[in-house]
C-alpha cells in the first residue's frame, strides 16, 4: 500500500490517514501462495 507517492509498505491490518483533503491509496493484493493481483487505486475524500 502507498499513499500520495510514498514508498510501498506491507500491511495486514487497518491503517489511519491523517491530514485534510483527498487521499489516493494504491494497493495490490498478494495471497498466501505469493500470487500478486493487479494494482488498484482508491480515492478517499
């Protein structure tokens, strides 16, 4: 997962976005077998 041009970070739990304005979160799922799905974008207002 990364937000607004930051570096990719692994996470397995929830996360908090701070600051005002719109955030765009980029993410790609990886399953337990290591299969990587396509990258997704989610715009959060």
